[in-house]
C-alpha cells in the first residue's frame, strides 16, 4: 500500500503531460477564450464576458431554450440506455458458460459490435430499420405496426435506443463476465453447502463481487451515451424535427455549421462540466462506499 | 394446466423426487443457453443484413426483400478495390490508427509505471485530470482541433488524427496499464536494482514482458477507439488523409443512395475489428477486467 515518495517520477509522467497538454489543454483554452467573446466574422472579436453563459442558462432565450431541450433529451437517452443495458448486460453475462468451446465463440460475437466504426453502426441501423429495404422495418410493418423512424419521433427514439443497446450492451457483458470469472470457486461451493438458490447466490455473492466492474461499466456507459454523436446523426440526422437532436449534434451544428464560435464554446464548457460533475459525484460516492467496506472488513479482521 | 402438474405430483411423498427434478434441471440448464442464443442472434442479424445487401445489385435491393442475394454479385467490392478514393480511405484509416496506438503506448507505459510505483507531488490530481479528458465529448474538441492543427501545419495528415485521438486513448491506456502494473510485486523492481540493472534496461527487458498482457489489452483498446471514431477524423482531414469512415458519409450524400456500395464498404470496415478480436479472443475476458479484478 505504502508507495515510496519520489518526485523524480515526474520525469516518467512528463511525456504524457506534454502530449495531453498539447492536444487537450490548448483546445480547452481556445474554447474558454471564445466563450467570452462574440464575433461577426472576419476574425474580429468583441468582449462579451459571461453573456453567452447567461443566455445559455436562461430558458426564456432562444439559445437557452434550445440548449435545455437538447440537455433533457440527452439525459433521457442516457437514462434509458443505462436502465436497459446494465441489467441486460448482467443477465447475459450470467448466461455465459464458464468454460468450453462456446465461450470463445460467444465472446467474439459479443465483441463484434464494439469494433464496428460508429458511422457504420449508424448505417447498419439506418438500413435495417427502413421499411422498404430493411429487415426490421419491413418486419414491424408486416406485423401491422406502422413504423417509420424518419417521420415518427417515437419510432426514431425506439431505433436510436435499440441501436445503442445493440452496440454497447456487449461492453457491460464483457466487463461483468470478467468480474464473474474472478470469483473463486470456493464461494460457490460454500453456497451449495448452505443450500442457497440461484437468486441468493446472485444477491449475496455475484452482485457484491461485481461492484467494481459495474462502477466502470456505468461510468463508461454514462459518459459515452451522454456524448453520443455519430450513430444518431447517421440514422436520424437529429430528426424528425429536433426529436433526436442530442447535445453533441446541436453543438456541432452551432460550431461547424453556423460557425457561432462564442455560443458553441460556452455550450461546450457547460456540457463538459455536466459530464465531469456527474462522473465525479458518482465515482466519489461509489469508491467511498468501497473504502468503507474495506475499512470495515479490516476492523473485523485479526 | 399440464405444466403445473408435475410439480404437485412430485410433492407427494409416494413418487420418487428424482422424477421431477431432472425435468426442472434440464429446463433450467437450457434456459441460459436459449437466452444467450437469442441475444447473440440479435447481435448478428443486423450485421447479416448488411453483408446480405453488400452482395446484391442495387436493383435487387430496391425491388424486393430477399433474405439472401438471388443474383450474388461482387461488383460492389470490385468497385471499392479498384477505386483509389475508396481503398485509399482504408489505408489512411489504418495509418492513423496504428500511429495513435504506438504514440499512446509509448507515452502511457512510463507514466503508468510512475503512477503504480511512486507517490509524487499532485499525482492524484494528475490522474483525475488525465481521466477527465476521456470524459470530454469529441464534439467539444472538433472546432479548436480544426484550428490548432491548421495552425501547426498538421491539418489533413494522419498525424493530426493520431494526436487528436490521443486525448481519449492516452488516459485510457494509462488507466489500463496502471492496473496491470500494480499487479506485479514491487520486490521485482527492488531485486533488479540491487542486481545492478539500469532503469531502462530493467523496464524494457525485465518489466515489460511481465505486463505483456496488459500492453496487449491497452493496444486493443487504443486500436478500437481510434478505429471507430468518426467526428474528429472527419473534421481534421479533407483530401489526402481522408479516412474510410468519412469517405462513406460524403460519397453517400453526394451521389444519391448507392446502398450496395455503402454496404460493401461497411462490411470491409468490420473486418479489421473482427481480425483483431480473433487474435485476442482468449484474453478478452481478462482484458475487460482491466487487470484489477
């Protein structure tokens, strides 16, 4: 536990600091700089102070209303993704065999969606959901449901969420499977001696042992679903109307479409701060629980 | 009705209990397989549909729903392999993905070692700051990157994309490697120092082989996240370094919907990933534990 103190370790960290400072710190400073200014083109900038931020956080303004709408949509999307993917991921991980030829084959298939470029994922579902040339769209319409993701907002949401489940549940499965494999057999033998049923084994042994990987899974899934851009952009383009315009899509529209640098920069900062805050709070609370558990166990020990 | 019966019957003491049990046991054993099978099917069907389309002519795609190509054609693939603007995209993509993986590992290895072995001024803050870059939406970076790499003359080169992807890959690589390195006992470092190994020699010849699995996993993740990213790759390139993912979006919107060609290009982007997975298939489970479980 007690690592030696050695300031020369900074030399080893220096390359990372220089690299990340170049590719992250400079852009962040640019963004902060823009967020405080206004531009009418021609590289002329005017000091605007916190004007953009005030507008952004005031729902009655044009920009503020637009931002808050996109924010709620993104939060709803993240919530739906987490609610579906985490339980489903745990469930599928529990069905995976512990050994045998089926394991490698299943893992390869599971990992496949993770390595498909995001716009190809979008393309796959764009095609798959179309009623004229896609299997899903044709099947749903064949069953008498009128399904058209390009026109009906609800169908668009259904497609986008289903696509994310398809794309990312595997990550939760693989993380959980790795966690499950790390549980020693002795735990299961003890449970068998006690006559515990499957549910009791899950609650008392498997779920607590999965806590760490689940923390990682929830963090990664929250971040990535909250930042989602490419997949819904390819499938719905943010539509119909603005039904699936998530924060990233709106941001790119403002920044690279309209070149509204000040607005986009202010939005970037608020957007990034939201992710940082949520992750930090979640991380702090879960790791504090884990630390408490460790201290408790230590106290009860020798 | 008939399903409920065996249970009540088996509860009666006159009948052997073992009669009902294997039935329930067999069903219970088959259920996970069934759920898993259905889930894997759910994963494969959309991919199958893309592969199916890539072998069809555009006429067949638009005229009828067929579960497999009636007149299988390789025309879509032929066009990609003979047109430089298409196959060049794959080469460009592979260039920056490999560059990014190399850069990420090169800087992350010493840093991860420092984090796993020593305490130093601001170490925790630095670690969280690094990770916080993984939490920044690429959309936030798109515009400043565009200007930054334009200013330093790297715009439209593989280097621009490779460096840009470092923002999220380096923190991840540090995180993964730190986990694996913490699993190696510190006594090894101390023994090597006493035996007179210099640090670079120790690190490269003794320590790296011990964390080879971790290096593989980190490389896998860097490859994966660089290969799948579109927004930054598209923003930072125009002609010379244009990646395949950007070629796909632009060609499609300009030339109308050439579904067969699009599908074939998509299938070809899945292949490198599938190859990589095949090589690491026995390490996937351990790798996803990030070395720390």
